[in-house]
């Protein structure tokens, strides 16, 4: 191994790739990848971007397909409204998502980061292409940045950063549409700015945040800021699939010489894998925390191997066991355990969502109230009724005593009509004949009816005289 390679081998893990040996920022000038994997990534990214920008406009039954309104505690998923009372479903969903992420990472490593993560998709398929378009190739970008300020440099930089700000502004509006709904965002845009100072301030803040991240911070988000990226190392094992350099086939490295019998490994030290890497790492050094599994180095290496009539796959998607011992990928015990747990959680989630009620009723005896005698043959109790209507329409309801004779009267109203999307509160009197009461605390069942259809049965207790 050459002396400079030995020095690199001893020092490359001392710092992340975005920092120089003097502690300053090491700006990454990545070449545009090309090849099979990059083509698949483009299809995935473009599909993701279409879904991201179009989804807020999709409605079913006049409800957004997806809305996460944190200020009001109102969530819409698949055009179905969920309220804070449904938080347990979201808790199970969060646990399910975490288990899925762990399982996905254990099996496929950081493939999510390189293919689906919004940070990567926006940077590699919107912002970096704009940079290539306005400032040229990586070598031209570097020359432009290191050169003095001229009219051409000012024009190129101004165009790039103006486009960055416009796109960041669009992304901020789209995220706001996921929170408030697209109709509310459109209304805010049309109305005078002074009526929405708070929202506009938030929009400006997030616009500048997205702009700063994609224009300046970039890969530091993945290597330093993102908790998922920092935690993934503890999820990997030797069966985890990852972007890997086949060191058995590639070493020792040596330059390619035409018409000369090759005695070295297949790696010719062309550095193409480093030049296309958006994190600026050398994948030949092994697994590194900066690697996001984007597969750009696979395409670059395959292109070189093909041009030299070598076999492709010097850099490939493989596990450590596959590289070191030639063992094919297999589902180990840990992967199987996570799969079983994930399957159970998904089934549980489906059951919870499928059995979730659009109307939730709570009936409890009024605190501090005893029974009242009505005449000589009837006993009355006061109950507080709380009914959550999770739908977008008003619903007429009626309450009926199920298992004994009696009468229910609503205080201050002749009937119950639920207001849409809110908690409705009522007070009722429940009168039962004295002859039907056999003990001091009688269990009773009250049916909640929408027309003639019973939608819920509530169990509660009726207080009567001591017997």
C-alpha cells in the first residue's frame, strides 16, 4: 500500500467527511451519477415529489386525504377523522412505525436515507440539479467559489439562491397545507397579510430553515443532526444489507495497464466512487456513518468495470457475511422476531381502525347527586352525557333504556342533535319505576340510537333506595 494510503487509512475515521483536518467545512462537490440504480432512484424520487405536492389537494367525501392539525388536535388519515380521544391508536401506530424502521434498518441498512428520506430527495433531485444547471459541473462550481466576485459569479449565485428560496417557500406552504388543509392555506393567501401575521411569520421561518438546510447545511444533517442516522449503527449486524466494497476482489489496488497481465485486484483507484458520493466518503474504507446508501458509487464503479471488461459488482449491495465468507443473505433470528412483532402490531392496528367509532358516548352519574323520589312509585337520577361526534355532519340521536322500564328526559331540549366535529354535552334525567329497582346500585344499559340503528351501548349504575 502506498504511503499516502497508509496515512489515509489511519486518519479517515478521525473526523466526518464534511470537516477538514483544520476543522473547517469541507464542501462536497458531487458529480452527477448515471446508471441503473440512479435511474431507479429518479423514478422513486419523482413519484415521491408528485405525491408530496399533490396529496394536500386530494379529498374524499370533502375531507383531505391526509391532514395533521396539531394546533387543534385533529388528524385526518385516509379521509377519516381522528381526535385526541383516539390517541391510543396513534400510540400503537408510532410503536408500529418504530418497529418497522428497526426491521427495515436491520435488513436493508440506510436504504431509506438514500432513497426515500425527504432530506435526500429534495437535495439530490431538486436543489443539487439546480446547482448543476446554474453553476455547472463540480469542477466549475469549485472554480466559481474560489474565484473572485465578478458580474457572472453574482448572476449565477443570485439565480441559484433565488430558485432555492422560491422552492423552499413552496415546500413551506405544502407542509402548512398538511397541517391546516389546502383550503385554509388558499384562504390565507387571498386574505390581507395583516390578518395572519403569526402564520406568515411561521411560513417565513420555515422557508428560511429549508433554504439554509438545502443551500448550506446539506449532508451534515445526515451525518450529525439526524437521530435516525446516528442510531442506525447499533441496529446493524453482519447480515445487514449495505453498500459494500468487495475488498477480497478489489485488493490490492493498482492502476489499469492495457495489454499487461493484471496481478492486482480489480480496483484501479479511479476514485469515481468518491467523486459521485454526496457525502464525500470513500466506500472502500468500509462502513461509515456518513454513508446514506444512495447507491451512486455502485453505478460509478459498474460503469468503470464495464469499460474495462471486468465483472460488475466490485461495489454492491451486500452484507458483511456475504463479502467475507460468501454466504448468501438469510433472515436471521433477530429479523424473524422483528417481523413477527411487526405483523402482530399491524393486525392490531387494522382491528383498532376497523372498530373505531365515529360517535363516542360517555354517561356518568352527576357528582354529588343522590336519587330523587318522583311521586310514590318512581326514582330519578341525574346523569352527565358527553358525546363526541367525529364526523363532518350533524347527527340526531336518541337514548333508550335497554334492560328495564324507564324514561329518559334531556334537560333543556326535546331531542339530542350532535354538532359536527366536536364534543357535545348534555344532562339527562333517568326515571325508573320503584318496583324495577332491586338493590341500591343497579347496573343499567343505555342504548345510543341513530334513527332505529343502535350504534353503542353504555353501561352505568343507577342509585336507588337501600333495600
